[in-house]
């Protein structure tokens, strides 16, 4: 595992919580997220990546039913339940929630952290087992899973909180996001609609020192200026018609945390001035008040219109633009990183068939090929909607296939499989070995694409037919059944 595991602790007693957190955080270097209620625990599960959840049951903490739901929605999360001193463990915990382990109050931090450690180890073993069985299964189901002749095992997808990706481009963006999370600077996230800007903002928050404080989201598009100012900065009673009582404002409510300003390109010039003042001095003025107040929040702003060109057109303040982009994260469109399509499609297929308690097996190679050729103007959101729809249409025990794809996607032109030229495709220690491995891949790819028409392949490769036959023999290439 390339990152520390994340443990969500939802305990009522402050003292027990503090002792356990200290142990998990300092001794084991887990990333710890805290929830003070069952509802908060559910929100965190939706927003952040969690490996194990430890939750109280009883006295207003519905830990058992939270874990029972979790088993359906996020079965990969290890579930640990903390029961009152005396009560029976209850059949429910054991059967419906299928907890990994239960503990008793008062919690012994030492014992609890050991259970957490073992639970995470068990999960890691299960994950490796799954990966291995999947690799073995590929040879059985080659006809379903193989992407034509040039089939290669896809690299395992990477995660940054809730973001799934395999592409170099996303990997670079997430690396920069991880770095920026550790600072207090404002972050500007840009990218087309549906590329995952909000998901990235949440990932940054949960990887920052502010993660124990709230992340509050404000969509700045389509709101009258006065309303937006009062939402964010608050107002005094009577500041405007309808302001019947004082309002705290998002910035104060998120004190210590993060405020995510979505569609920042849409705000008025006067709002831009207020925001700039806040970014410069940390000060803000509630509407109708003459006192300035301060708030300690990190700003993350997002836009799907490129701010730079709005600045050039005089529609957005240059000084504010420079303030906002302490870090600038550009989320690439899905069509510019087609490698991510298959990884995301499989992730969504598993996610939605689990959420609907269905047993869809996966996606056929030809459906993946079609999806990869499509240009997804709505980006990841569109892909997710397509896959969700396909899961609904597919029977248990079947694969999602081209039959379930809409015409618009079927109409997309399938690009001939290209040889990925990353170092992963080339094996061997010495230059000679590497060159040979590349040659073998090129010959195999060309033959596969031309359906083993050897004279056309020889033509394309600039070889004689005999020359090609020699290479086929030398590398032991075989036309797969
Ligand atoms: N890399 C990813 N892995 C998993 N899910 C993703 C990824 N990128 C996007 N999604 C999903 O796609 C949907 C759209 O993502 P999100 O809302 O973050 O996009 P956005 O860039 O903010 O879009 P908009 O500009 O329209 O507001 C969400 O359901 C999100 O969970
Ligand atoms: Mg968004």
C-alpha cells in the first residue's frame, strides 16, 4: 500500500476518543477522521476514502445500523462496533452488519488499536487475494476479457480519496493536489464539467490539517449578489428586506476548515472585491454591520470556464485571480485521458451493482472498447450515468455488453489499438533485450490489428514475408484461438 490507511472513529466519549486517536495517529501513523454523530459518520463516508470504521452503538449512536448499511454501500470498509458494557452483542451486529470485531465500553485504547491493526491487515490480504484471483481468471475468461490480440493486463487503478485513475495526467494532478493539501494556500481547480473538480476539492480537504473541521460548499452561480454575500459573510438583522435575524455566514461556520466556492467565474465585481479583501487580510464584513470580523478558512475555488481568458476579457479581476491560484489544478477532460475510461467504467460497474444489491459480473471487452472510443462531452459524470443505466439493464450473472450501450456511443469510431509506448510494455535488462521486446510487441500488435494477414503486416512493417515469418517463429508468436 502506498499510503497510510484511513480510520474513521465515531465515539461519543471525549476521553476515550482522544486516547484512541492518539494511539492510532501517533503510534501507528494512521490517518484518523473523527465523527461526533452517526449522521456525521455517514457524511464522511460519502466524501472521503475510509478503510476502517469504528463506531459506538447505543445511547443515540446507531452504530449497528450504520454498519449494516455500510456493508451494502461500501462493503470494502472494515467494520468495528463498540457496544455498551453489559448488553448482548446481538444477532444483528453479527449477521446484518457482519462486523469484523466488536469491543466493549469503556474502550481500552491499546486493545482497540490492535483490533484496528489486525482488521486492516485482514483487509489487505483479502484485497491481494482478489487481485490474484482476478489475474488467474483472465486466462479462463480470455474470450470475454481479452482486448483483441494485443491484450495487456491493465495497471491497477490508483486512488486519491474518492478519485479513481490510472492515467499519468491524473496522477500528476493528484500528486500536486496532495502537495497543495499540506499548505494553507488557496487552490484554484479548473476543468470541464463533470471532470471531478468537487471530488478533488473534497480530497484536498480530507488530506489537510483542517480535516477535523468542516468543509462547506457554496455554489456561486445564479445567485443574486446580496444573497451570495450574506450566505458567505453573514448579515445583521435588518440588513435588507427579509433579513429577519442575524446570520453567521459560511466563512464563520467553517472556521478552522475549508470553504469550496464552486463556479467562481460567475460572481459579481463587488463580490470579487469582498473576496479579495478576505484573501488578503482574512477579514470580512457581514452585510449591514460596520465591524469587520476574521475567519480562518482555506479557500478552494473551482471553475469550468478558464479564468485566465475571463481576466484577459476584463470580466474577472486579475488581482483576485492571482490570489486564488496559490495552487492551480487543471483536471483534464476524460477524452484526453482515455486510459482512465476502462478503470472508471469497471469501478462504477462494481459500485452501482453493489449499491443496487446486484451481481453484475463486469464489462465485456468490446463494450470497454466502444466506451474508450467515445469522447464523453459530459466527462466522468456522463460515464457514470451510462454505467449506472447499463447496470439496471443487465441481469445478474451477466456482463455489461455493447447491447446495453446507447447509439451515440456505438457510433463513435473505434481507434485501432495503439501500442502503449510506456516503459511498462518493454521488458528486459539490456538494451538488446528491450529492443527485442519492443519489436515483438510491435509485430504482435500489427498482426492482431490486421487479423493475422501476414502479407499486409509484412508490408506495413517493411519486411519480406519470409522475414516476418522468421520473426513470428523467433518470438514464438501465436494466433490466439
Ligand atoms: N476520478 C474519478 N473517480 C471516481 N468518480 C469520479 C471521478 N471523477 C468524477 N467522478 C464522479 O463524477 C461525478 C462528477 O464529479 P464532480 O461533481 O466532482 O465534477 P465537477 O468537475 O465538479 O463537475 P461540474 O463542473 O459540472 O460541477 C461525481 O459523481 C463524481 O463522483
Ligand atoms: Mg462541481
